């Protein structure tokens, strides 16, 4: 009897164990969490590779050119050179994460600079620096925001692809800038270049670099720690899903283009301060350089993924390459070749990463 009772009890226990229902919801949640962790790890590893590549370039040129490359003067020059493109890249980062693209940032920079130069010229001879910054800077930013709104409204309301819309406004903005100036560059008061473009802040950091860093920090916080940033990723990942959870997708996309235009306008003002005139012919490839920097920095060309800090690293890669090539005496024509190869590689890796999701 004891053996029989024992076998019955063991059988009941085994049957009870086999009848415990599984938790399919918990298993599915675990799988989703695992995929999310894996995707986060892949994104962070990609960004780490960009910063590692930038560090490797800096170390390579520092070892190869120890008396020329890592000098304070050269580092300062590279920082100032990168500051204007960095503003374009930051705005482009928001647009691309949101699932769009803006080819007009270079022409918007030029047009905003022209309008800003006209506004500062109307202030009379030798106005105060603060007046130049307020009037010139505000005019450039508002002008750039206007172009951004035009891009956004046309893309959203007409359903014309953003590639076509912004390609069209690229020509319109540059053409209007040349019409306004008669094709002749406009100079700005020398005080703007002396005190802002080539001046240092109270921290010893060039003003242009400090402005770009402050803007980058602010926009990174907005992107990663605010509802606006969450909506930006949602719009870029899946617009229909965004609509279902209450995101005003069309309005948000227009705001993204307005941000891009505003930062292009600010870049136009800083370009005036740096070069002391509108330099209309010098920005024909700024849009491509900014887009390349964003993609190299780890932002997905297909939307829904990216960081401002990664884009900053992407901006510095071509700047470091160009500076190193110049110091080495290599023809500057090799720089776009190197950037093109890096860009193709970055897009290829982005596609592989998306395919593995």
C-alpha cells in the first residue's frame, strides 16, 4: 500500500506539473525586451565605432605630424571650421530621424546670411556688437525658419517627396540670394568678425565653437529626454503607429523642417561672422557634407534612429581628414574620395543593421 500510495502521489505531482499553464504573454514580453536590448546594444556599438574611428584619425595624424597637427592653433582652427557645418548637421539629424531629408540647408544658409547682412547694413556704420548679434542673428534664424516651414508645408500638404521639394528650394533659395545681391558678396561690419568670428569666450573657447556646443547639448537633451524627441523617433520609425497613439504626425514633420531651417539660418549668421561676407559660392556642397556627417555619425538614413552627439563626431571626421591631408601636402581632392567611401560604408552597415532587426 505504501508503494502504491507513493506512486499515485508522484503521478499526481507529475500531472500537476504538466498541467501548469505557460505564460505566453510573459514569454513574448521577454522576447521584446531582449530584442530592444539587442537593438540598443547595436546602436551604441555603432556610435562607439564612430568615436573610435575619430580618435584613431586624431592619433594617426598626431603621431605622423607631432609638431603641426596637435597644436592649440590647429585644434582651434578645426573647431571653428566644424562649427558651422555642425549646426547644419544637427538640424539634419532631426529631419532624418523623423524619416525625411533636407537638401536645402546649404542654400538656406546662404539666403539667410544675405538677408542678415542686409539687415546689419541698415544699422549704419560701426553699430555695437550686441546690436549686430541681436539684429543679424535674429534675422538669420527667422529667415531660415521661414524656409523650413515652406519645405515642411510643401512636403506634408502636397505629398511631394521631400527629396524633390528640398532639391527645388535649394535652387530657389540660392537663386533669390543672387538676385538680391546681384551676384556680388556683401560684407559685414569688421567688429562682427573680429569679436565674434575670431574671438574667444570667457572660457578661452572660440565663440563659434561654444555656440555650436551649446546648441548641440540643448538639441541632444530635446531629442533624448523630451516628448518632442520621443515623437520624433516615433514619426521616423512608423508614422501610422504614431498617428494611432495620438502623435500629430504632419504638424510634427513641419516642425522638424522648421528646426532644420532655423539652424541653417544660425549657421548663415556664424558664417558671416567667420568670413566677414556672404561667401555665396563657398557653400555649394554644405548640404551633402552635413548629410554625410549625420549618416557617418550613426543616424539611420531610413529614420527612427540617431543622436546629435553621433552627428558631431560625423562632422569632425571630414574636418580632421581635410586638415591632416592639407598639412601632409596631399591634394585636397582625396578628401571627398575618403568621405564618400566612409559614407557608403556607413549606409551599408545601417542597412545590415536594419535587416538583422
